């Protein structure tokens, strides 16, 4: 009986010893794996390092470096809205419209309330730099969506007015610009285009008044400011070469006319009218 009990105790001790040995080995393996695997905090830190460096490159206008570094950040966090937004702006600046489109569409998938993504997609489809992408009707839909998301934003309405003017929907364009002029009388683009529509309709005195305001305000500027998360504070930068209206205004309204505005007015608006007709013929494929 004692021999039997001794055997049982020996077996129990052997099993216990084997269990302890296996447990220790598993513990050692776990430690080894953990030491070689990046933690969540490590990945987060690396994301922010890439994101900050990409932002620095973007502000320094190092487009290719900025794109490559944003891509590194997005690989670590494919759901970061700012990274997707800014890599899209860099792609568009580099002329890669397809990748810009995909970046902003991905942003809208993540956040259907992204006004800035809608505005940038609208800008992309109303950019004269890429004729195959130039599609005013698509641009119109995105600007209308942006306007629905933020009724107080001037930018989408301005662009909708430009699209209406390009499509020769002068009544719609005039209604938009007249409303915008009440909201912002210091916007050069709005003053000029509103005056142009007055000239088209034969209201010369109103056209002269708006052209005078245009020259008093000076040449239009292109915003390079960085936007924050607040849509109301957001300013969308537009490339002069991409925007067919700013392209003409910056090239033709650099200084105040030396002649009397009343005399210069018909020539200025006629010149713009001819430009607009030629751009419709060149770009319009709706």
C-alpha cells in the first residue's frame, strides 16, 4: 500500500514539474515575441512622426517628399482624415488627379460630412489643367453637397456661380453672385463677375460700379492658408493655373486702368467674354 502511494505521489510530482517547465518556456516565448513586436504606442508614435514630417514637406512645397511621407503615415493609420485630405492636395498639385480623387473619396467614405473633401473634389472636376477630368456637372454636384453641409461657407457658392457662368446659365449665375456680393463686398472675383453679368444684360452703370470696386480692391489673391478642422474657418487654396477665372483675372487685372473706367469698362468685359467663349469651346464636353 505504501509502495502504491509512493508511486502516485511520484507521478503527481513529475506532472507538476513538467507543467512548471512548460509554463516557463511559454513565458519566455511570450517575452521574446513581445520584445520583437511593435506595440500600439510605437505605431502611433511612428504615425505622428511621419505625419509631422509630411506636413513640413508640404509647407516647404516639397511635393514628392510630402506625398511619400504621407503614404508612410497612412499605411500606419489608413483612417486618419487629415492625412487623406492633405495627400490628396499634394497628388493634385503633382498632377495625379486619379490618386487625388481616390484619397478624397476615401475621406468621404470615412466621413460623409466632410465639406472640405467635397470642395476639393469639386475643384478637381472644375480644373482646366486636366481636360479629361474637367466635368462641370460633377463639380456642381460636389459643390452643392458642400453647400448643404455648411450653408455659411462662401466658397462652394462662388464655385457654383462660376460653373453656372461657364455653362452660360447667366440667370442662375447672376442670382448667385448678387447674393454673394451682399455677403462679401471685398471679394474681387465676385465684384468682377457680377459686373460682367450687368454688362451682358446692358446695365452699364451697374457694370461700371462693380468694375470700379474691382480695381479699388486690387488684383485677386490666392489663399495659401492652412485650414483647421472647423469648416467655417476653412479656406480652400486654388491654383491660379487650375482655376480658369482666377487665371484670367490675375493676368488681366494687375493694375488699375489708366483710362477712365467708363471708357475702359466695355473693353475689359469684352476681352473677358471672348476668353470665356474660347474656354467653353476648348473645355466643354458635358
